[in-house]
């Protein structure tokens, strides 16, 4: 069956970095676009970044452009989100999404001093 397992979340100080990973199984990973979404406290779930199946095309929310980088390794069936210069407003649950469609369970990111 399809599985998306996120990891790498945690508590980090403002200005710090985290790298999220999403390990996929149960489908042909290299054929699907992948995305990261987040749900911040008191807000709706929103898209953060996406990457096409080949990995050559990416897109980002304006709020994270220049700070976050999405990438994928089709040989490892894994998509990543490198998050730098983190801000308190980046706090939330980050979800991996496969354009099947299918959602992961999410991983908590907390940016606080």
C-alpha cells in the first residue's frame, strides 16, 4: 500500500535550519510530482513547495522563497525540504503530498527561542 513517512521535524531557534525527509513506498515514486504543505496554528493547510517528477521544475510559496529548497532522489524514493533562516511563523505541521493523491501523517516543526 502507499506510504509516505515524514521525518526531520523538531524544535529549532529562529535563524536555524532543518531538513525534512519524506520516504515513499507502494507506488512508482519517479512518476509523480511531490509537494510539501504545512498547517500553522490557526491557519488552513497551505502549499509550501512542489517538485515535478523529474526534479527539474520546482515552485515555492512566496513566504519561503530563497529560504527553503525542495529536492528529490528518485533512486531512494525520497523527497526533501531543506529549510534555512527559519522564522517563528514557519512553525507548523509539515505534510508530504504525492500527486496520486496521497498525504503523509505530518511532522511538527517548531521555531522558537
